[in-house]
C-alpha cells in the first residue's frame, strides 16, 4: 500500500511547481526547497519498498516503520490537496469577476475552511494561509528525514523489478479477456453423494425432511458444489420449490426470512413486515405440502438460539416428505448445532491431479501445446504448494498466465512468502503472490474493497468512481482515469480477486463479488486502516473508533436519528471514507462533519436523511458523495457548491428532492451527476451548463416554460465528454431547435441514448418528427430507446448509419403504422417493440428490403420482443417475389417473445429455418395460442423443435 501511495504522491510533487500559475499563490513556493527534498527522500525510500512490504508480514518493526511512512505520505497528500483547492477557489472567483452579473456563482464573501485556519479572502489571511502551508511542508519534510534514516536499520534490498507499470497493464488488457473458470475439476464423488441424498424420497433417519451440511475451509469450493446440485436438472424436476439464500455473518433471522419470501414470491406483500412470526407464517403458507429445497450458503453462527428462532424445522415439517435444507459452512460446530452430523459432506482438498487440471486450464489458456510443455514441470511444483485449495490454484494460474519465461515461473515457485506458517497466512500465500505482482495503483484499488462487508454486490462503475475519489490513479488526464480504472478492474478479475460476475443483457460486466477468502485477505492487509463496525440494536448513534489510524470507516445498522461521533475524540480526523450500510440516519451532526476534514468519500445511500448540515461544504477534500435512495430528502445545502474537488454526486431515487443548488456551476471538478428517478425535480440548474468536463449525466430533466434558472437542452452542446447513458425528457412540440443545439452527434463517448416524449392522449402532437430528425446521435452509439413519440418511424432515417447499435427499444409510438427498416443494422442484437397501436402489418419494410437483394438481414439479432401490439394482424417474411433471392433472416435469433398481440394470425415462414431459436414465448395472443397449441394446433409442427416453449392461454 505504501508503494502505491508514494507513486501517486511523487507525481503530485513533481508537478506542484508548474501547475500553480497564479502569482498570488506562487508565494507558497518559498517551500519549493522542502518539496524538492521531500521528493528525493521518497524516491530513495520507494526503491526499497517492495522488499519492505514483504518483510512487514514477518517483522513487526518493519510494519511500524511502514505505518509511519504512510502517515507522513497521507499528510503531505492532504497539504497538496489543500493547496490545490486554493487554486480552484481562485479560478471560480476570477470567473465570477470576469462575468459580472452573469456569473454562475453567488457574489459574496465566503469563509473558506482549512484544516488549521479559517481562510478568508482578505489579503492578510491569504498571506497567513500561504505561510501555514509552507510551514506544514517543512515539518513533514523533517519527519520524512527521520523515517528515511531509519530504513538503514532493516537491511532492505533495492528492487530489481516491481509489479507491471500502468502501460504494461494496459497492453495486457488489449490482448486478453476474462478467464473462464466455470469448468469444474474433481468433486465428482462429492457431487454424486450430494445428488444421491437430495433425490431420495425420504430422510434415511425416517424424518420428514433432511438437513445436509457441506463443511470445509474457505476456498474449498463449498458454494460451487452447492450450485452444481442446485442447478442440476434432476434436482429441479424433483422439487416443487427451490430457494437460495446467502446467510453469511451476522445471522439475521428477519433478513433470512425476507430473502426466502422474496425468492418464493417477489410480489408477496408480507415480506415488508419486520415481525419474524409474520414472515415465518408467510413462508409456511407458500411451501406447505410442497417438496421444498432450501440452500443456506455460508452459515457461521454456532448459537442454537439463533437457529431455533428461525423455526425452519417446524416449517419443513409442513412440507412434503423428501424436502431438504442444504447448508454450506466452514464450521463443524454449525452442523452439530443443526443436529445433522450423520449427513455431513466434508469437502477436503482437491487431489493433485484435479488441482493441476484446474491450474493448467487457466495458466495455459491461449498457449500452444508446444509452448506450454516447457512450463509443465514448474507448474506441477507450484500446484503442490497450493495444498489442494481450488482458490489457490485459480489464483496462481491467473498469476503465471502472464509470465512468459521459465525464470518468472521459478520466481513464483521460490518466493519466500511460502515460508509463512500461520493458518490464516497459509490460505493467503497464493493471494500474496498475486498481490505483489500488481501495479501499485491496482494494489490500492484492491485493498479499498475492504470497506465492503462479505458477500457485498460490487457495482463496477460505482467501484471505479470510488477509486477515482481516493486519487489512486496517477494520471493527469481525467478522461484517461476512467479507462485506466477499467483496466485495473479487469486486472483484478483475471487474477481471481473478483468472481460471480453480473452480466447485463449487452454482455457487459456490471458487477461482481469477492470470494470470502479474498475478502479476509484484503482485511488482513488493511486491518488498521479499514474498519467495519456493526451497531447492536439498542445502542445509541455515537460511534467510537479504535485509533486515529482509521482511514476508511464503514458503519452497518446505524439506527434512526442523527449520526454523531464523540466531540472529545480526535480519532476521526484521518478518516477518508465514510460508508453507511443498512442504516436509517436522519442527518449527521455538524460537529461530526467538522471532525472529518480529510473525508474524500461519503456514502449515505439508502438512509432516512431529511436534511444535511451546511458544514458539509467545509469538507474541502470531498470527491464522492452518494445520497441516493433517501426518499425524504428535499434539498441540498447551498454549501455543497463550495466542494470544488467534488467529482461524483449521486442522487438517484431521492424521490422528493425538489431542486438542486443554483450555484452548481462552481463545482468545476464535477464529472458524474446522477439524478435518475428524482420525481419532484423539475429542472437542473443553469450553472451545470458551464461544466465542460462533465462525463456522466444519466437524466436530463427538460424544464417546461421559460425558466431562466433552468438548464436548457442546448446547453448540452459543450458537453462532448459525456459517456455512458443519457436519458432526455419529457420532450414537447417546441424542443426541436434545442435538440439541434445539444449536438448529440458530437457525443462520441455516449453508449446509450434514451428519449422520452410527453404522454398525450388527444390529437396527434406536431413537432415530434422534427425532434427525432434532430436527435441523430454519433455512430458509436450502442443502445437507443425512444418512448411515446407521436411521429412516424420515417423520421428515424439516420438509424441506418448506426453501425455499432446493439439494442433498440421503441415504445408507445401511437401514430406509427410501419416499423423502421432495421434489418441491415449489422450489430443489432436486441430489439424490443412495444405499444405500436396502429401497426397492422410487419413486412419487408421492417427487414430493410427496398429492392431485389441478397445477403443476411438482422445478421446478429439474438433477442426479438413484441409487446402490446393491439392492431397487429400480419407478420410477413419474404414475399413470393423475393423468394428467389438468396436472403437469410435472423440466423442467430435465440429468444422470440410475443405478448398481448390479440389479432396476430401467424408466425412468419422464415422462423422454420432458424436453427438457433431456443426460446419462444407466446402470451395473451389467442389466435396464436390456438394454432400453435402443443400437439393439436394446426401449426404446432412448425415450432415443436424449439427446446424452450411457453404458450400461455389468454388470461391476465
């Protein structure tokens, strides 16, 4: 971690003299000599850090030395950031003076907070503050002099090689993809044993139900084995109901019960109850007389009372005979507590052969056989060090996959990390090797994940923005930072630090989890800096920290009311991240805010916030603020606009948020603004239009009328850095000129564009077609959604030029009679058409056939859906005139869904020729349901070959 901190800090120090061009601030450069001296010492220390970080694991003295080094590094980082904030403030002031009455900031004298002095913009205070910064730099330089001298005591060796630098990392990612580790090696015997137990009609002990514990140490594959059984076709057919619940620690009976109900029936209203008795009775009503299979994954509690409170034995007695509870746990005592010792499946280490097969499947991926043969002997020796732990084999396989020489493989084999003896560290050995192979910044990104509890769903984009908020990326270009973070994420993924990837419909990774052992590992490495505190019910909201070394604090289950830290405690002074999970605070006390002057990341999502103190504006280092899902929060304090370093502001689902502060144009570093589903937010403030570097704006709320304080669509014109998803609406008849000014065609980084028109049910609205014509996005666009347009699809003429378009969603085009010609979109994979009330026929115009042609239409389409097409009668493929042409239609179609199309008479003939069609769903389409009824319908023979068929009768 120290290596990563220093790498980032050295870059800041190198540029500090050159980036501050304002003469008034240059006076601080009396400290230039101290800055230069500090840099030189850091570089000398950096040369031995690789050796120091390895020795700290076995030598407490080295660990203490590194702690002192990190402390002074953090302090210098804060001083430089404070210095830079002065520059940002002056930039805003100069803009205000230049623009006069049209300035985007309020003209008034402001008390500017610093960690040691109130920085008022009187000339005397400016000089005092500059000297204060210089003095602090001098003091830190003296501290570092002592630390540098101490390094001679430990006999560190200078690094001959380190982890890969950023450029190497980027090159790797260009030529590789995520390793597929879904293939299972070994465990055949255990799987057969488990399936045998599950498929029995009754418990061998004569009971009505069976409890099967899978017991083994972390990383042995307990969850994987349970998943194999859970998804087995015979098991699915054998049980009437299946539920999977991840229990983890602490054992919360109400959460578990709610999770079971959610899986059984997501529409069940009783799941919102907090009464355990109500929830348990609800579960029993759903599974009574049913053969029920319940998986409780990762159970830790050994407390019989907690197990008894859940009443699962009572519930299972009401189920059909043969019902089963499958439990995965690291503890034998859990199985004993459940009275299930006779049915335990002990998961021991993999055999050397299976462990080697798993290792080889990753280590030699994409290598030619001849090339791989030269490494196999060393690989076998490395695998013997894994001690049969599947996670270790995966981790080391991922590590050596990028090693090109036998010597690099031998370096892994001969690493002294293997000499650690403690049980915890035996599990961590392979992870430490992969950890030391990471670039410094990537190490920091990995260790930051210690702020999350076990089994937490990590959202990729959110994680990247959190890393950016901590300045872990030593890149001067902001637009490069996000790309680098993407590479860092992939680097951690291919090394098995992340798993259980969440893939969206466009096959993009949007989330993941960390294996329990990996989570233990990062907490082991950050045990003093990252603290997770779970409050016990009945405690007050005053939180005390164990020491002032805490940099990242996560609080769980904080009860309703204001959050407070003891006013006499100075242990919060170094906290850089504050995250609240499963909590209900209504505000944070002003005193607590003032104690956390170093805060860079503040996550108060999903609380019960009603207000925020104005003191929030004094957190001058703050870069990330998440206030999402605080439904009762109505406004933000104006002081938020003093957060000149703020990069990310998340306000999603702040349902009653009425407005944003007017002076948001002062947030000159703001990169990401998320305001989706803020139902009461009428408009965005005009000042946002000056934020040229804004990269993410998920929802643009179009203001009705001529509000001079509102951001106009045309103001988007300068925001060419926008990326990701942008949804605009609601649009009306007079917005075409503003859409043209928005210059959506210049937004080359946008991947998704959504356009929402106002809903009107009277006569056809004029102007919609002109708006659609003016939309014309950049050809890099991958996804397009348009709702409630009252024009025709002829205005979508430009869609033919979107060669990268992968998804199209059109809904509520009430006056449209013909579908747009989409058949020639070469990249289109997903197409959804909904509520086209006047469309009666889908024919060659939809395929894009304008004249005699040959070739492939919809060449990559995999999913096609039609919903609520009330007038649709005919779906025509190729006409007799076109049948002589060599035309192939939808050769890759995998899923076809047709719902609520009551007049549709038949499916097109070309469907018979699609060999890839796997799933056909027909619901509430009475004519189709009759003609394609299984076994008896006159057209049944045309679809009987499709593996997954759902034809549901015409009912709601």
